[in-house]
């Protein structure tokens, strides 16, 4: 399944499948009928369910291009089913299961980062999202960039290739995201400090 190839967390996959099931049950008696749940149509519906589940979780910035790439569908069919989804579902899926912290934990543990580095990575990712620094970047990309930033700042000597393989993000993309985080590091650390003071 696409989920395995993209290393998506199980809770996000399960939430997407529940949403798909609800969508299917609600629409089997509608005009779409059973034919709409076969082959590419099924892929498109799954993609749309994934998109809305992930998008609603902590305002994650999931792009349609990223989703289409994962599910190997074109933007035209994706847009078609987005309209159908919104018409029938009204975003009525339980999307609170998935949190970006699950991804941060998964990737940082896989790369053997210590607890302090894991916590710092999460704080940087949260700050990037809150500041809209990487608004068109998928969660995996933000996390990969944050890990590489920590790697460079703390001289952890993790190969960029390792981060790329763990997060399923290209090395060039990681470099681009890292540069943007590094450029905004003063804003990021100011926000990290501010959020810590609130606790």
C-alpha cells in the first residue's frame, strides 16, 4: 500500500481508512454507486480522505501535490473527489487521532536522537508551523529539515542520507528546508522560549 512506501504513521493510516469507510457507507446509495469505489476512483477517494484527515490535524500544511504523488493520481481527479467529499461529508470525520508529534517521535527515534534532541526537534517543528515559515512543506519535510538543523547546530554527525531515508524526503529538499529554518532561527528560538515560559 502507498502508506508503507511513504512511511506514514499507523494512526494516520487508520484514521484515513475510517474516514474512507464512512464516506463509502454514506455514498453507496447515492448517484456515485459502487463503480466509484473501484480502481483509480478508490485511490482518489482514499487520497482525499487522507488529505482532509491530515490537513485538519494541528493545521498541518499538506499540499495536494504531495498527496497526489503518494497516491499516484492526477490533480484533476483529486479535485473532482475533493468537491464530492465536501458535498457529502462536510469534514465530518474524526481527525483528532493523528498528531505531528507522532511523526517527530517516529523519525527521531529511528535516527537514535537523544530525548533532549527529540524535544528540541518537536519545538522547532511546532514553531515553524506556528510562524508559517514552511507553509507549503509537508510534515515529513519540516521534520527532516528540523532534524538536519539540530544535526548541524549540535554537530551530531548524522549523514543527510540517513535523514532522507528515515523521513522519505530527498536530500536536496532537506537542504532547502534547513536553509529556511536556519534563516529564521532567531524567530524560531524566540517562540520556543516563549512557549516554554507558558508551561
